[in-house]
């Protein structure tokens, strides 16, 4: 591997670790899940290449999944809430809890 290619690879790795460090430092001060996922979507772009980060949060009292996507740039996009039985996760979870 040439010195130029190796330095570029090392720089990319360093930038990824710095992005992860920023994420971990930011997580300490966040008080809301909305802010948490917005920050994660923004900061993780320095580590992972993606267009949209989707988050599904289970609301036990309402027995529904709240879906939100975090794209770039702009506000999060909300989707219609789903019953857990209507999600991909449900296909795996009950099967793993029932012998």
C-alpha cells in the first residue's frame, strides 16, 4: 500500500473515531429522545453512510409503535403509529419468547 493511500485510510479512521467520540460526549447532555435521535442521525453520518435513520419506539401503555425517520437535512418525519403486530420486529420477538 502506498504511503498516500495509507495516510488517507488512517485519516478516515481517525475521523470516524472522532465522530463517535462527539456522539458519546453529546449523549451525556441530551434530555429528550427527539433530540437524541436527531443528534445521532447527524453525527453518525461521519461514521456510517446512510440516507435515513428510522426509529421505532414501543409505547406500552398505548400498545403501539411510534415510527420516526431522521433524514438529511430537516425535521424528523413522523409516520402513522402501528400496532406491534404490524411490524417486522413482531415477527421475530414472539417467536423468540415462545418455546
